């Protein structure tokens, strides 16, 4: 199955049902089908052909969803851009992907001034009211397309490229993750199998739509003809309002977003009873945040673990597996990313490539139709990541007797101090149990004797105080001495985060490692 | 994905959970994995090789499930035999399929006496206590296999043959429907997408396990690590007991079975509260039976429509779409087989091959990874059934504005009387609304003037009476005069049924058409 076939099904089984709610805009799957058909034709009239790249730099809105499907229908590859990127990073990606058409909204139109630095770009489409002179209005493209006679829908091969999703660049240049129609559709099926979403569901796009955490659901929810609700960008109050007003049943938030909504003073005044599944993922979930969420909102939390390269779902911890008051082996699972999702093989292997025994730390590897064919024009990086068909995630984990998987750390976030492995996530979990801690991140900083020393960066809750000594004593009561931070740095402002809401540890590390060639000693 | 990969996943995510409950036998997915591994080795030791056929003639039990998976693991094709077949029919199928190993239970062991009529058979495995001299005990095969060192698990191709499922033979010789691993796994995925079954579900095998109505669930429920409960053969009391005692959450029953359970005098004394989804299918559901079921058991009914050749799911009418007290367009859907299932394309087309408009009658055709590659060694029958990749079902149907599909009749059950098309199902639905009607079937019988005349065969409920005149007056109040039966035949015993519980209209027609070359005038 390719992506557009999912839309065809949605139109057939839910044509008269509401498809999108975006500000004042509401329309059905029938209309969505017409608009994406017209948009695809409009793109074709701008010279986009099968295989060409169309980049998008926008906040969340229904037109983002339309672009995903218009590109899929005509066989173009979408290149969703991280909204937090600096201009040089954007220019790099546009050139690297040889993007032919760029779509921007009013928030980002100024970013792309001077597009002569990207010779491949032939047109810029503008999503907004007052279109700059050198751009074409989005709705004009749709209207133009709707007047064209011939369909541009393509019979795709499952292996055709559907999109380039650029990742991190935390270690060197950004890499374009190629995802095929097969990758995206199989992930959508796996997500549906894990969740049971159906056409009566309403999804809230609050996490950014360029990021796979949300993108996975773009396709899954569309295939069943469910309803999409959009807010332009994450904001705790807008999330609460949207859930209440549109009776949202499911959404994904990254842990920092969950934390922000939970801690919002007005959170308790909204009716969130429609919400049946709040998926969290994309970075480690502090245990205390999760417990607080379960206590306040009930057993609606579900975890999805994965990465861009796996389109993204690898494992899931379902709502019923989130037990706070239960047997120790049940409660322990709150620290787990769950088990292998149906449709993908997930293993945790040691250096010899054998499945680890319970307790032993190994790397998570995965195989399945959702795994990317590779990085765009980076055969060596691809070969390093995918070995014998298995994607190597770089995440270190243990398993228990029931095959629940527990991530101990990203391999690059693990701290080696005095020869001991310290998993930053474990230390962060200990710090989060202190009532005054709003946010924290634990990193390794250079140390002449131990190589690296454990260092904590902490943001306190407004109006609450805790000293370094108190916090370290609090940690010492929970974790081994060598894991306790040697130093604490209090920050007044929120920790730096990626466009997807992940705390950017590399930014925190930076000042300590100035002049060093790499971030480990 | 091939079939055995689904079991691998079940073992990984639900290894310690109960897999099967069959009489006194209960064990986990871990044990199921071990037993099917041993059984596959044992079959190999009997000379079964990849591609060979293994036939099964048994009542429902956990060993039937084991055979499905043991064959899949080693790459053998299973040939599940209809338990109602006469000996010559069995001999035909065993020879046609060139079966190498046959598995029988004590109920059917006598059927296969004189197996010298099937030269391909090398071994007969016996599922029971006292093994006949010329057979091998099932458990001995498992024990023997468990002592073998080498695995016989195969890396299958998705297109490898997984089973031969012989159908009907209502029109000529039985045809072996070939289903590949891809067919079976994609159907299982489609069934899971339609239902949301997960590892906390318990399925009751009450419909016969040779028939695709139940077989579809064999694989779907296993893939998620759900629990299988078996009763040897359908019996209303055993169904009620199993649901109550094992807290069954889902099952499939054919309409005659639903009718029998609903009308059982003790039905109201059982606790059926665990049952969340009662799927019905395989033949038309009388509207009155469905309404009574919804009234007694609540909104737990879901319809699955399909056929052996499509592995089988094509369309579904979900529980929430079963509305008795609602708007007319909602209630009307109780007559519908629902909408296209996700994962398969279903169309209703007219003679020109175009999608029918609402109200127009056309044939249901389908395309997707669940469609059989063809009939075993019958290229002409295959070419007649599958045209340009589309399976032609032979079912006549209309659609409404929301793409709900309404089957008006099997094309071969449609009666042409005086040039008018009379759809037997519609007439039967009218008769079923009479309180005294337990079962009925409407057929065409030869008529010198009209070609065919509409004829009803009716079984009255015990202790209730209705005359031919009363029943026809009752029908006349509901349907057009030309559809009202010209004659009614009351039978004292249940109507003849297939092994899957379908009413055998060909048997009812037979005496009227003696000496005619075909069953239509």
C-alpha cells in the first residue's frame, strides 16, 4: 500500500465526516481529497515532477497535512523542516535535498530571504494573507490546480521516496533520513495495531508536524478517516482548550510538553474527559512527571518509542501497562519503553550480537518494513547505521523477564566517570523526585581525574527553592554515590530545547567543552 | 511478514500469558512455541518437506491451532478439511492436493479407512487416546520432534503457499483455494485494524476451524498474543458455558449459530458480560435475529463479510454501526455488510465495470494483498475469478451515499421470476419477521410460465404454528407481490447446513430440479 491509498480509503469510508479543524477552517474527507488533488496538480503546474523534493517550513496547520498528501499523490518527496533551525542550517538542507519548491508560512517567510543561495528552488509558496511579491499564495496554487483537467495521481511503488526527514545534526551535519511509502504506511499500520484508533477518534496536532513523533499519526489517523485538530505551536493553554472544545481523544506530547501542561496553574479547570490516549515519546519521560500525570488524568498515558530512521515506532507501553499502585514488577514498567510493536522486530543485543539476558546492558536494534532505506546521499552513514538489515539505534537498554525494554541512556548521553558508566536518565529521575525541580538535565563535564564528572543543570519551580546541598543529599538517598552529581548549576530560564521539545544537552555541554575536539574525555 | 513471525512476536510480548484453553489443557505462548517447534520437527521426521501438504480432519482443539503454526514454521501447506464432507469428497481432496500426511481425530478416524485410495499419503497422525495400528499418535510426533536437534523453521517468502482451503463444490468439483503467507498475514492485520484485538482478549473457537470465518482469527489473535478457547463443535450450551467460564471477549458465529444460541431457553441464565464483540458472517444475517440479539446482548455485534478466496475479510460493520433505535439511515445499515476494510480495496461495479450509483445493483469485486493467487491447479477457474487483479465475488450488491454495501443476493441464489429479479435474502428477511419462523430459506423452483417461481422452505419454532396463508399474508404486507413466495413448504427438522453452518440451498432445490441440467430455467 502506498500513502495515497490510505486517503482513498478514508474518503470511501468517512467521506462525509469532518477531516480537519484548524482555527475557523473545518471540512470533510471528501473536501480534503479534492483539495489535495488540486494541490498536487498545482504543484505539477509549478514544475514539480515525480521524485522531486518539496520542502515545508511552517507551523502546524491543515495545509501541512494537505502537503503531506499532495506530495504523496503525485510522487514528490516532502522535506519537512525543523522550525527551530537557523538560516544557515535551512540553506544547507534545501541545497542538500535539491529542493524545487519551498512552502513557508508568515512566521518563517523572512527566514528564506535571499534564496539565491539555493539555486534549485524554482518557486516559493506562501501560506498566509499578504503574499510577498516573489512568492505564490498557497490557495492560488490550489485554485489553479482545481482548474486543471488531468490527474497527477501516480501509481507509486512501495519503495518510492515519500520524504526526507533531516535529523539532529548533534554530531556533525544534518542527515536526511529517507522514508519510503512502505516505511510510512507500515509504521501507520503498526501504530494503528498498537492503538486501535478508528474514525471516531480526534487527534490533536500540538507537537510540531515536521517531527516524526507527530508525523506517524498524520498517516495513521488519516488512513482510518479520523479527525485532525491543529494548533499552530505548542502552548499549554491552547492544548487544554483544544482538548476541551474539540473533544480530542488522542494526541502525542513530548515529555517537556506533558510537564508544562501538568504544571499549568489552570490545568484543573478544563474538561479533558474526552482524552483516551495521551502518547508521550521522543525523549525520556521523567518518572515523577508520569506519576503525576497518571494521578491527575488517569490511565490515559501510553508510550511510543522510536526514531526518525524507523518511521518511528519501535516499542510501546500501552495505557493498561501504566500501573502506579500495583505489584513491584508492574510499577517498575513505568520506567520502561514497553515491548516490541507488532510489525517490527526489536532486539537488545550485546557486543557479540546476542540477545542480552535480563539486567545486562545492550544496544537496541530493529528490523522491519518501517526501517529507512538509508540517509540521503550518505552511503557510509547508512552502512554504519544499518548492519545486515538491522538498524542500530544507539540507545542502550536492558530487558526484564517479560521482554519489557528499559532504556538506560542514549549511548552519547552516557557519562563515563572514573571508569563507571553513569546513565544520565537515571540521575535525572532521582532529581525529578524533588518537589522543587521543574526541569533538569544531567551531563558529563571534563574532569582531570575521572575523565568526566557528573553535572546537573536544574530549573526550579517558580516560588520554590532548593540548595545544591539539599538537592545532592536528596539524590544521594536514592542512587549510588558515583552517580550523584559533583556539581549543580541552577538556571532561571527554561532549558534549551529542540524544535521537537527535547532538551538539548549538547548546548548545555558546550561551554564546558570549549576547545576540546569531542564531547567525551 | 510471514505467519511464523507473528508467533515469534506473540512469544516475545506475551510469553508468560495463557495461550490456549482446551478442555483440561491450558498452557502459555512459551509452551505453544515449544510445542509447535517440536511438532514441525516431528512432521519433518515423517518426511514432510517445505511445500508438501498436510491435511487435517478434526473437530476444534488446541492441536488444530498447533498444526496451523507447525506447518507455517516448516513451510508445509495445511489442508483443513470440511468435517461434513462425505468420504468420496475427502478422497478427492486428498488426491487433488497430493497430501503427504493426514491428521485425524477419533471422530473422523473411521472416515479414512482404506487410504490406499490416496497413494500420496505416507503417514496418518491420530489425535486421541487409543491409536489405531496404522497411525501415529499426535503426542508421539511432538515428543519425537522435541528430541531432534535441528530446527526446521524456514525463512519463508511471503508468496509461499500456506494452505489449501477447499470450497463448496456447490457448482461442480471442490476447488482448492491457495492462500499464501502474505494473504493470511495481511488478512490478520486487516482484521486487527478493524477490531483492535489485543493480548488481553480471549477468543472462542466455536465455529469450525477448517473454515475461513474462524481461521482468520486463528492468525489475528495469535499475532497479538491473545488467548484461544476451544470447544470441539458448535453447541449453544457449550458456547454459553465457555463465554461465562473463560470470560471470552470475542468470537465469531455464523447466523444460524447466533439464532440457535439466542433461542436457547437457558440463554438468559448465563453471564455473558465479558463478551465485547460477537462477529457474525459467512452467510446473510436475518434482520430479526440481529435485532433480537442486539436487544438481548447489547451493541456487541459486528459483521465481517468476505470469502475463502479473500482470506476472508472484505468489509466490516462495526459494533457502533449497529443502531436499532436511531435515524432511518442508521437503522438501515443493519441490512448492510458495512464498508471496505482498511487494507483491501472493495468496489461494487456494474456490467461496464464502473462503480454503481446508490441504488443500482452490481457485483462486489476486491483487490489487495489478501486475495488468493488462485485455485490449485485450476488456471481457468482462476482466470474466471480474478480479472485484472480483481477478485469477482459473485455477490450482488448496492451501495448507499456513505458507501455502505448492501448484498442483495449471491448471484446464484437470485431468482428470476417472470423477468423480475427476486433477491432471496430480501424475501427471507420478510419471513423472519414472523414470530413463529425459526428458520427459512427462499429458493427458485421451475415454473412453466415464469421460468422460476419463488418458493419458501420454513421451520417453525417449537410449539408455535403459522399456516401458509398467514405467512404469505405477512410477507405481502412487507414486500412487492412478485417477491412473495408462490408456495411454502414446512419442514419439521432443521434446514440442511454446511459444515460452516450455512443453509444449503442447493440441497433444498435438488428435488425440484431433478433431471434439469442446471438450477435455473
